[in-house]
């Protein structure tokens, strides 16, 4: 059964390489939900996430010939959706002020409060963070990017990436009890 799905996906990808509209439509429909789920992590508004998904699929269809079929397609798609979300954030960068870390003093307190939440709870709480804090938190904690990689992608100093991560964690610790108690 799994082999049939892989062969079917391979056939769809080959059709996309040939620019067959039916194959592109099939790929879009097959992975739309997954791509939207990733985009919603990195965007506050659903409309922004939908725009990122559509932009991501445009990139997928234009670069599908470069996709390495020996690797999982969803990993390649996820990377494109994340980078497209970062591009979207960078495009709207003027809304955010980047502060040098040396000017700030914030302590990082470790807590496993987040591990006690359901996935939907986490997304709801993450959506309460400022978009830059949320993006850096997700890139660092979920995707495993280093501060240097995040800083390079967002065009900010590495020290600012650390500060925004610390702020995000602090805000998450503050938000958790309020949201958790409200639901109990």
C-alpha cells in the first residue's frame, strides 16, 4: 500500500516536471493541508498563511526539477513553506524594530510548561506572540535552526535572535497559566 502511494507521488511529480496542469493540481490538493498547517505556524493571519501556501506552490512547480526524489517530498515542501514565510516576514520587516541584544538584559528561565499542552493549545498560544517572536521561536525550537541561520534568514543580528527567543519563551510562560486556567 505504501509503495503504491510512493509510486503515485512519483508519477505526479514527473507530471509536474513536464508542467502537466492535472499533475500540478493533484500535487496541490494532496499537500495543501500539510502546507497550510506549516504556514499557519509562521503567520498570524489565515489569509497570510494562504498567500504563503500559494506562493510556495508556485516555487514548488518552478523548482520541481531540482527536487531530489531520494528524499521525502514533505521535507522539501516544508522547507519551501518556511522560507516563503520568512520571505513574507522580511518583506513586511518595516513593521518590526530590531533591537541589539547588548542593549537588553533578559534572563532565560527553562520550563517544560509547553510540553503539557495539546497541539491546538500551542498554536493558539503561539499566535498571541508578536510575529517576529513566534517565527524565531518556531525556527529555533521546532525546526532546529541555529541563531546564526535565523539571523541570516531574517537579516537581523545573531544576538537579536537570541533575545527574541528569550522574550518568546518568557511570554509563553506568562501566557500558559492564563489560557490553561481559562479552559479548566
